[in-house]
C-alpha cells in the first residue's frame, strides 16, 4: 500500500481533475501532498517504533493510512482529497520503517532474516512497478475513487492479522523520550528539500523560490545534525550509528540506488507514452516483466546467493548488470519495438536491481542494536527517498529534449538512462567499501557500547 500509493494516482489525474474541479496548478498536489508528508516524516516515524513499541506504532500507522484512504475515496472537493493524501503520507511514514523494524527485531540474523528482508524488498518493489497498471485498471473499469478505497479492506485485513499474529509490545521504558526539537527540524528540512527538488522540473534551478526552498531545507537539516550531536540526550537519529561502517557506507549506497531506481519509472513511463505512443493501461501492462523478474530475483534467487556469495559482491554484480541494462535502454528510438526496446533491457536491469537491493538493506540493518532498529530503518528509508528526489531533479535537467519530435524526446530520455547507468557504476565502486559478511567491522552495535 505504501509504495503503491506513490504512483497509483498518476494515471487517474485527468479523471480526478474533471470530477472534482481541480485547477491545473493544484492537481500536482494530489501527488505532492503524499510524497512530502511521507518523505518529511520518515525519520520521526522510524524513531516512534523504538520509543512507543513496534506493534503499537505499526497498528497506528495502518489505521491512519486506511482511514485517510477512505476519506480520499469519498472526497467531494479538492481540499478534502489533498488532506486525505497528506494523511496517507503520515501513515506511510510510520508504516514503512515499522514494517522493516518488526522484521529485523523479530527474526535472528542469518538465512531466515535474509529471506524475510528479501520478501519485504520484493513486495515494496512490486508495489512500485504495479502502480500504473493497477491505477489504470481501476480507473478504467471502476472509478478513480477505487485507487484509494482499495486500501480500506487491505488495511482492515492487516490490522486483524496484526492482532492475531504479532505479540504485544513490552511496557514503554520511561527513559526513552521523543526528541521534539530534532523531529521538527528533520521534518521541516526534509519536506522543504523534497519540495524544492520536486519543483525543478517546472521552475528550473535559477528560480528564486526553488533556491530559497532548497536552502531552507539544507539549513534546517544542518540545525538538525547540530541538535542531534550537541543538544539532545535521546536523539531522533543517533549519530553514533554512522560509526558502524556497514550503516554509513550502506546508506550512501542506498542514496545512489534511490537516485537510479526511483526516477527510472518516471522516464520509462514517459518513454512508453511519449516516444512509443502507449496508453496508460498499455504502459502498465508493459511493466509486468519488470515486476515479475524483479520479484523472482529478489525473493528467490538473491537469498540463496547470499548464502554462498558475499553481500557486497552481489551488490557490485547487480549494479554493473543494471548499468548495462540502462545503457541498452538508452538506445531506444521512436521506431523501436517492444521486445528490443523495452523487454530486453528490462530483463537485464530488473535482474540487476533484484540482486543488489536486499544485500544493501541487510548491510544497513544488521549491525544495529534492537533499541535503535526503528531509527536505522527510518534513516535507510529516508536515504532512499532523498536519493530519489535528488536523482529525479538532476535527470529532469539532463533529459530536456532539444525538439518536440518523438526522436528528439527519445534522445533526451536516453541521456537520463545513460546517467542512471553512471550512477550505478558509482554504486558498484562504493560498495567495495562495505564489510564482508564475516567481517565484524571492529564494532559492537553502537547502542550496546
């Protein structure tokens, strides 16, 4: 639900605009309201699970997300829908790190946790790729409202399963307090930075409002780091986590991976629709091989390989394989067919992405004490979202076509795919600094020292 709702509304935007009377300028907030709340609150959402209990916070996130989905599905005017999308983003910011924290604290380190993390990763990646298909199908055959209402029965089932399957949290430790100052600075900083970067496509870097917004975000985040390092005794983001090599390097790798893999869906969608002339539903169907291959490699092949091959080796191989796929993808033209222009590259870079994400997730979360597992999950999710926002902003600038013909547009998007390949080569290079599976990195989990 969390990942799906980033993209599921995209194909329904024209229908939503006609039904609720959105202005063109306001329509983008159907997407932005969710993305900004989600990105801005991830660090806070992760820490809440450490302080108030993983099961308790997970249930709260589920209920907020499901209720907001219901309100959005019955919205009668633009303000009501945008408020609901904001509520979904708040719930998502709690759910995303809480789900990962539940896995890493419930399952001992080893093959079982690797399989669990692989399943978690595969489900998230499938949600990202299926958004256009599910959104297009629901909009065309039912109503745009069902892209939100579908979350209500799913969320209800998840709440019931939580009560039945997850053990109760222990009593809250009185000494654990929420870092209010850090939470405010982190939320303001991440929201401003994400918003500023999202406006680069339409306003460009030179626009004063873009520069001011990004600058405000950077200043707020600098203040956040100062508060975490010097002021608070119970930091929202324990900076000592970054003394663990797997956490520090792994999150840098995740930033770069986010900058490559999150924007790729935007440019693949634009290529299919603007270069090859696909409809929204055809575009969603065209992404089925991406989804199936990624899920197969992530959920089945990668966990087995991680029992026989070093994690960082898999990351390097996966990144280089994906880079080769994007170089192939950059060769697409307005005359390309589906097999050579889309399916062939998809097989290569989907397999590569499936190989690398689970080892990165394992590296970032494995050497962290349970008391800071939520914070580590929030940091990792934030790193991916921040990387995606930065990557999308940069790729938009590099992919601007020199003309309006389909061939010119294809050339512009080819620049984006080549840049993604370069980013993935950087991922492969940086991953060499990760510790090996049997290397203890010279550190105990930071919170236990």
